C-alpha cells in the first residue's frame, strides 16, 4: 500500500466531478419523477410506493456492492468498475423513463398486443427502480474512495468537495430549464432534461475514473476466500466504536426529515403553492386546463431546488473548513437546526418568494448532511473495509426513506380536501414531520463524541 499523497485543489475537483454527474442525474429524478408518474396515473400513495425504489435498492445494493468492491482486484481498480457500470446503466434508464408511454405503445404495436392503461406507469416504475439501483452501485464505492485515496487529515475537506459537487450538480440540473425559459423563452422538454442528465452522469464519472488513481491493493488470501456475511459485517460495523451507533441514529432521523422535502417538494410546489388539484384521476380536458399552472409549478420547484443547491455549493467548502476548526458535531448541529426552521416556515407559509428564501436556508443543512456525517464516521473505519462500512452506513440513509415513502405518503393520501375540479392534498404536512425529525437528529448529534481536533 503506497503512502497517500495530499490532494491539491485540481485533484479534489477531478475527484468530485463524478459525483457532480451522479447528483445531476439524481436531482433530475427527484424533480421530474413526480410529474412523469402523476401524468401516467399515479396517486400520492402510489407515487410514494414507487419512491421505495431508492431505499430498498440502497439497503440491499450498497452493502453488497461495498463488500464486493473491497475485495475486487481488477486491472481497473477496486471501485472504478462499479462507478462506470452504474453510470452507464443509469444513463440508459434516464433515457427510457420519460419515454415510458412511447416505449410501451411501440412494444404493443410490434408484438400486436393491446396495451394495458397502467402499462406505461409500471414501465416507468421499473425504470426508476433500475435507475436507483445503478445510482447506488456507483454511490457506495464512490464514498469508499475517500478513505481509499485521500489522507485522513483531508477527509472532511474531501467530503466537502463532494458536497460542493452535489450542490453544483443539482443547481445546473434544476436551473437549466428555468434559465432557458427565462433567457430565451424556450421550454426544455422533460425528455431533453433526462437525456442531459444521462450525459452528465456518464461523462462526469468517466473523467473521475480517468484522473483519480487508486492505490494498488492485494487482499489477503483468507479475505478473498471469505464470503460476504451481512450479519457479521453488521456486528463488525457497530463494534468499531460506541459512537458509531449514535451517528447511525443521527443519520436515520436526519434522512427522514431530509426526504420529506426531497420526495414531495415538487408536488408541494405544484399543488400547494400553485393550487393545482390532483390530476391523477381527472379527464384529459381538466388536465389540459391546468397545463400552464403545472408547468409554472414545476419550473418553480426547479428554481427552488437550484437555490437550495446553490447555497449548498456556496457553503460546502466553508463548512468543511469550519468543521476542521470547531469540530464536525458543532457545525452539523447548527446546520440541521437551520434546516428544521426553514421546513417549519414552508409548512405554514406558501408565498412563492418566501418559500424560495426558506429553501435557500435549508441548503445550509444539506451542505452539512452531504459531508459531515461521513467525515464523523470515517474516523472509525479500518483499512480494507471502507466499501463495506459505507455500504452498511447507507442503510441508515435508505431505511428512513421507507418510512417517508409509505407512512408519510399514506398520511398525505388521507389528508385530502375538496376543490373546484376534484380534490387536493395537504402536501405541506410533510414539512412538519421533516422538521420534527431534524430536531431529534440534532439532539442525538449533541451526544456524539467528536474526535475532530479543535484548533
């Protein structure tokens, strides 16, 4: 194992470019999967069930791929085969998702079969599951690259560059269509936005794999022969330190809170801020009458996500620097509390300008969430287990999403009220749940013993 050399700014940027592409694709999926599936007939509860793709694949795929990547000895390295493979398959799913109706109708014509009305929705759901699985294939090994190739004293900064890439990738993904509409009066189609995301993911990941050299690694013979045992890996994970359990519970509640916004914000923007009724079960004539409002709400959601991630981008590096000086825990707690306050504001005030400002405030918390919990955990990782540890840690990111996709979506589905053209739902209630969980996460974080040296 060669000694790790310190990264300079150029190398950090090359390292983070792949995550820029990954987040670009993920942001497009967050913003546009709701309008795509609702147009195909998905109710709020069905939309939540489709979102289960993320947590289920995260809980299964990341631990498995992480453990496999720890023992991979290909000529291309331990992590890079998974980074490139995940990016390529994700690109294909990104192209197919918005074209679900066209693809199912074409297949029906070729096979001379009648197409079921829900066939396109089922196909879209399958593409979302494939996309989420492939993103997880790339994401786990990517996080494991930090302790693999970056010196330990630069882990907080490396994770901050990943946070920066997440912020910038999301800003460009969310802001491109609204910018083109504002500057050139050109409305970019949903299909074109997904293709743009596919190219960004594939090209960004290819760049990182080309310019970041992995250390030569030869596992011991007994390690190669040993099969992956999830239960034993879980025991080893929690045996790392008593603080690991606290960090995991902190992540669990953090991601319930965070995903209450991520999953439902576009629906909140369209149906609560812009007052569009639920369109999953109305006639085509009623749908057409709301086309302009849906487009305005979707563009507003994209603008808000762009602001949210722009603030993440701006604060990413300063948060890493502050964490080195004052400790990961203190900076993270303050950031999460600011996010909780922003969520409460959005729950009770639906004025577009104020919602946009509050989304910017919550971006500070997002910058911290993307970096500091991983930096806190990386202090306890043993060499050679990076992929397995990060994969298991992802369970406490993916698992909470099951709660959000099922119980929270069921709760919203029950909170309907009558409007002129049918019914609408209280999407703003998700922010109350999210704020409460972020406060709980902050209280847990206070009890974590931070190993970061205070200057």
